[in-house]
């Protein structure tokens, strides 16, 4: 291995970088700061950076669904580096991204500035949750919508949410112009068009929205590139997984329409749709003693809709029970629609507000992150060294399901 020091940061690689100053292993091992592992892998199918939580993740040459599975492969690394990995002080950097140095910055500001585009039912409910629960870490929330009355209404209403006789902090809500959308640490895309009216639903309401929402998210992705946006690009609109991929590809196209990967890193983009699918599974599990173990032992994987996988238990996986929970969670939105209302409150809060707050707090939550060309929903958290995806010892039957979902998402986009 090669050891380097540049701008007071320590880098390690398996190949030689001639434009960096070499140092000894002894000097590298004495550092108390984050260690950066450099590797080069196709950006279209890999992240720009991530947290190295196991030696098997060092110097990856391929990414995919295996990121969810605990590895049995033993990788030989110096003992001091393994100790750093255990301490969560090692970050992997993909130098195939031209702007890879942007990933050296910390993902954790002291106070987060959040901007939201789209102040319809979902955006308004989401910002309500952030106002009530995010005061500890959120300093300001900017809201934008093409309908000026939407943002005026929500600016009036949300700033008037206040608990009397308390020192509790509440983030200030302000109206922003479109050109200021990316002057923030975290951008939330809540714009949605083509939502089927009640009674006009197809089998998967979310897919019906893809074409219209994709056009809009692509425009914002181009804007993020132009602004050299370095924060988190969060997508809450349906279908989140496919919109994430559309935003990633569009942001990384040059003026000729060719991919150059000078836009958003794959690790900057997250889809927030799986949180409510877990919550729906938990809702039904709580009603049935045979399913109640899901509340403590279960996991949710995959997209917000078709391809969703609910595992009843990660310790004693039961495919029949898991299929029951999956179907209940997947069709729960249609149950709400059958009452004559659009199902947006639980998604806006469970997938949106609560999961986004968990992200900025560095807590475990459900969101879609990049895995080998697909934005795949799974339990993960944001750490000072990047995204950490939960890795489990999964049974073969569950792995096969995950692989099928992974392949299905790859075929779509």
C-alpha cells in the first residue's frame, strides 16, 4: 500500500498517485484524524464516498446489493488500520469522480439550513414536523413553491406553531426565491405532479407519477450542478428510488448531454420513502400476535412501492409471514384512498420529517442510498466518515428477493 499526506489529511491507496507526497506507514498510523482510503471505480455504478465499517469494504472494486450482507471475506490490512475502522475513523473516496475532493468535507454542520421545494400536502406536513421536532439541529427552513399563495399560507401558519412558556427552540420558516434553493445544507424535493385523483388509481400510484416528477427533479439536479451544491439532495416525491437515479444522472451530464460526473456525488442523493413502509408494516404487525415480533426484529428493504421487501425477522426469517406483511404495507396507501382521502400524512412524517431529522442527527433510519447503480432503501445512518449501511447475516431466500428487486430497479432506469 501507498501512504500520502496532503492538506494535513492522510490518504492510503493500493495504487500510486504521483501528484501526492508519500509518507511512511509509521507517520500515517500516528494520525488521530480521519484516514481516507483512495480507490478508483466506475462512477456510474458506485458512490463517491462512504464510511468504511469493515475491512472487507476497503478498496472495493465493485458495489451492489452485497453491501447489505455481512462479508465472510477476510481482507489483510495493518492492525492499526483495522482499529481505525472499528473506531469509525476511515472514509473511502472514489477518485474516479473528478470532484472527489468535495467529499473530504464533513457532512455535519453544527446547525442545518434546510430548503424545501414544493409546498403541497406533503411539503406542508413535512415542514410542520421539522418545525416541531427539529429545533435542536435545524437553524432555518426555507420554503419555495411556484404558487405564491401556497408559500404565503405555510409561512403564516408554521411560524405560528409555538409552545407557550418554554425555552424550546423552533426553526424559523422563511420564503425563498428559486435562485436561492441551493443555498443550504439539505435540499428537500417535495414537488409532485400527476397524482391520480381518488377513484382513478392504477395498481401502483407511485409509478404513475414518475414521468412528470422526473422532468422537474432533473431541472433541480441541473441547478444543483450549476450551484456546485455540496449538501444532501433529498427526494420525498414518488417514486423516490427512480427519481434519485434520474437526478443523479441528469446532474452529471455536461452541456452535450454526456456523463462527466462533475455534478452531485451518488452519496449526496437520498430517497425518503421507505420510512412509511416500515411504519405501515409495524402498524399491521401490532394488530396480529403472529406478526408482532416485526416491531423489534424486522427490517424493510427496497423501493417505496412495487419491489418492497418486509422481512418479519432478521434472526428467524419466515417467508410466509414476511410476504403477508409486505403485501399489507405495499397496499396500505390504497386503504386510505378507499376512505376518500389521499394518503400523505404518514409518508410526509414517517418517511419525511422523522427520517430527515434522524439523518442530520446521525441516527439509524430508512432511506434509499446508492448501491451499484440503484438507489436501494435500507437501514443506514449518516456519520462523520460518510454513509454507513447496516450489514446483516441474511438467509439465501431473502438475498434472492433483494437481488430480484435490485435487478428490477436497474432495468427501469
